[in-house]
């Protein structure tokens, strides 16, 4: 069983997750269900309903792209090596590639989308309106319809470390007596040690993801983290991780070393100067959670061949964007400044 769509218990149509109500909704009969109702109403029935037409996919050896058949219409769905949820191109029904979310690739956690598609579109419009040197077609309806909700894969790391720091410090005291100025420098050797708990150190787990995009929409708020459940992906795109924990281990160790050194350094106060010598963080507890996090994404192919991104944190609304600039509009702006300036000069010349 590798492809599923989640069916409405009332009418058997496809269900999608609705960020606004945080429920699973049917667009045909307007039925709306909680996760518990969905699970009770159709225990594993999603797999029964869709077992036909869900044979093992054909996978291309070079690219890892795979071809599945759509559980609703039977059409062929071609997906990237990392796609885990998408829409059928033909019948536009949501499909979840369950086979890519099983075994060691089953995510531990997820934050469901909180910002609905409508709200994301409105916020995008409001944001671009302020950037008035952006080319017109960036605002076009066709362009905005490409706004896509994607669950991106991340690793979230919790750890406990024993941090240590040694530093040299100086305290300088100056005073004057008569005509003599005295300077007294005291030298100190400092040691700091402490156990530190780090929560949710975050790393992107997708190679093809634009680094700026997946990092700049952070932070996510861990209060909304829930145990992974597949129906939340219905109606969204989802990507499967292709970066393993081993590949990130050193980066996480380095990050934690830097944070822990800074935290210990912050406890050193009251000296004229401080020079850190050695620091270390010995890990004695660590937990890695493979987590899917929600991002609204819009990409735009500029006329110069560059790809521009607009991304919004699907939980908090934090925005990241690298916008195309329209040179037509920019030169109009420069022209305007020139005209006003010369008009002022002319008036000045005429007055005096
Ligand atoms: Zn229904
Ligand atoms: Zn289909």
C-alpha cells in the first residue's frame, strides 16, 4: 500500500485538512471531522478504499522520480524522489504517498498548518503591495494561485550537555594620589562548568530546499508540535527527508558548542576584559525528531533566468522573500527624482 487519499465517512469524497478550523473537511458534503472522529470512522479504511490502483511505483534509477497511479482516477502521477504528498494533476484530488512515510521515514512529529490558503494569499498581496518596484505579473492571479502549502522536513534536536569554559580576565583599577596616577591590573583565571539543556535545535533535512527559504521562516513554536499523523498532509505538498542525522551530527555539535560557550561566557561579569581560552560541550543525552513543518511557498521565474522565492511560516506567518525588481519601474522612479530635482533647481535659478 503506497498511495492513500483520506475519504469522507459520509460521502466517500476526498478529505483535506483545514488550517482555520484544524479539522478535516469534505468539499462535497461540507462534512467536518476531528482527527479522533476520522480515525474512529474509518479505521484503516483509507487503505482498503485505495488498495486498488496502489501498486508499487515505477522508480527511475537516475533521478529517483517515481510514477504512482492515482487512487481516485487511476491516472499516472509522476513525483520527485522526495515528494511525500501532492495533488493528482488530472483529477486534482489530494494524494499522500504513504510508502514514503513508513518505517524509518515515518516522521515523529509535525506542526499542522495554522494559516489557511486564503489568509496566506491575502498576506502575500498586502506584502507585495508595499514593494512597488516589483513587476506587475508577480501580483497576477495566475501567479498567486501557485502559492503552495508545503510540509518541509527538518530534524529537531533536544540535548543535554556538560559545558565547560576557561577564560583569562583582567580587572583594572586606576586612582590618583597627588601627582601620581596608579594603575593596578589584577589577573584572573576563570573556570565555568554547567549542565545545559537545549530544546529544538533545528536543521533542514532536504537537500534541494533553498537554504535561505527554509531557515529564514524560522522560528516555529514547539507548543504546536503533535505526534505525526498522515491525514494532516491531505491537501498539501509534503517532502520526504534526504539528509540523515549522521550528516548533520557535526553541525549540531558545533552549534551547541557555540551556544553553550556563549551561555557560560554570559555568566562572567564585572571584569575589564575577558579572553576565552577553551570551551567544550560534552553530550550526555540527545534526541533527534524527524519533523514536518508548514511553509507557504511561491516561486517565480524571473526574466533574467533567476528564481525568486516568497515563503511564509505556515504556523506564525513570518515572511521571507527575495523579490524580483522591475527595472522599468525603478528607472521611472529615478526619472521622477531627476525631474523634481531639476524643477527645484529651475525655480531656484529663477528666484535668484
Ligand atoms: Zn463528504
Ligand atoms: Zn487522479
